[in-house]
């Protein structure tokens, strides 16, 4: 009884179709990624607002009591914490070890509260602790060599409060930001009380932290003896108007690294940059000097040079992991130049930053990380200048 050999041709045809099917699937996936990228770029802020802006009225009591700055638990960072509890003591492989000086730093952390179940969220909450540590690791560590680092906990205005557009939502957002500022102001008073009367200080923050520091400078430092003690103020990641804000802050913009008692500010964008959402938010509120911000230039000081835009190499950028738990120091780092709008342009989007890049090629989250080594050098230089003058 003979056996019949099964036909081979259909199997060959199926095998030939598999690579073509795979290529079609890859092509479809690429198209979907491109479409998603375009949607994110064109409507990313509206998408974020739809999922992050809180619903309902503002309630101060919902955020709980203010932090107790007389106790260690009121601070994300302060002298006396162990290395295990101090993410700002971290250094990337290849960086010079920390040799802290004696200039105390008041650092106001950025927004780490992303929930929408209320207009404020505590930065000492368990669910935000890991994010807060990550931001302190890639931001505050650049300033930690100056000396003791103090970073207050505060009842932050949640991320969605900065995306509110409806009038009722904007009113709630302003109330939330006022509550957050009140905590920062109380923390600053405790920080100042802990320092010697004539000791130099550095003020620094990012994003929401820089927003509160701007107001703090205008209301608590400008025109007081404290102003003469400021080595530098790093108001990074929040738009600051040259004509509508800066005159109220009591300190000039930095124009050279051989300068103390001045303000550093920048906002990082890859090219092509689309700052439309940033400019809309910038123009929506009056400046601290009482003038409209709309149509004014934003302050940009190149962190690589510490002043002008002369050509200079970036001494090192941090490329963080997606969860900000670690980072690599890349040398040389990204380039930078200030444009006429007040944006800090870093050229084409650098590789290795897979998360947190915002619509419009906005590298906001990495404002410090991109210039980590340059910020370290800037802090050291301005400290030397201040001490020589005093």
C-alpha cells in the first residue's frame, strides 16, 4: 500500500506570506506611532488637561494640616538626614565626589502630585515619595555641594491645576497655588531662622517650586537685608517676564559667571520648539510688577555660560532612567542657546530621554539634568564671588 506525499506548495506559499504579513504589521505600527506623535504634539496639552484637571471646588481642609517645619518630618531634605534618606547626596558614576561647603540652600521641589481627587496634594504623601526622591536626585544634587540643603514639604497645587482653563477651574487653581505658597513661605521662615544672621544663602527650585520662589523673592526678600545674602537664585522651569516680573524680584538677571546676587532662569526646548501652551499660560496672569506679561520676553540665562550666549561646551548632561532612580553622566552634554522668545534651545531632541518629554518638544522635566555639571560649576563660581565680596 503506497503512501501519498502531502503537497508542499501550499506550505511554501504560507511561508512566503508570513514575512509580508510581518512587514505590513510593522508598517501599520509605525503609522500608528507617527499618528500618536502628531496628536500628542498638536493636542497633548488638551489631552493632559482632560485627564488631570481636578473636578469640584477647592477645599483647603481636604489637603490636611500644614507641614510642621519644627520637626524633621516637615522637610524632604534638611541637615541631619542620613545618606540613605538624602537623594540629593547621590552622584552619578564619573562625577567628582561631594565636598559640601557652608552656604545653605533652600530648594523648593517641583510638582510631584499628579492626582485629580483634589486641588492640593501633600508632597510627603507615601504615593508621591518615590517621584519626589527622583526629582531631588536629578535636580537638587546639582546644588548640594554648596552646603546644607533644605527642601520643604508642602501641600502642592496638583499638576492639573496648571492646565485649568474654565473660569471656575482657574479660580480653584489660584486658591490651590496660594495654599501651596503659604507652606513654602512658612518653610522659608524656618530656614532663615536656622541660619546665622549674615550667612550667605542660595535659593533654588523648579517648575511650581520656581513659581513660589519668584513670589517669595518679591514679597519676603526684595528690599530687605536678606537680599544681600543671596549668592544666586535659580528660578528654573517657570516663565519669568523680563519687564513684568524681574523688576519686582530685587535681584538682576545673571549676565556672567563672575557675578553673585543674581537670577538664573531657563526653560529647555528641543527643536523644532512649539511653546504655544507655555506662552498662553505665561500671558494669562499679570506679572509680579503689576504689568501684563502678554507680549513680553521671558528671561533666559544660558546655564552653560552663566550669562551670554558665547560658544561653550556643556561639561555634562544627566541621562536619567525612566523612573529617575539612576542616571548616567554624558560628556559633553547637549548644546544650548537662548532665542529671542526667552527659550533655551538644545538642538535636536537628544536620545535617552524616553519619558516625561512634554508636547512641543518641551524638555521641562530635565531642565536641571541637561545642565547638571554646568549648574555645579555655576554654584561654585558664584559662591566664590560672593565670599570675595563679603
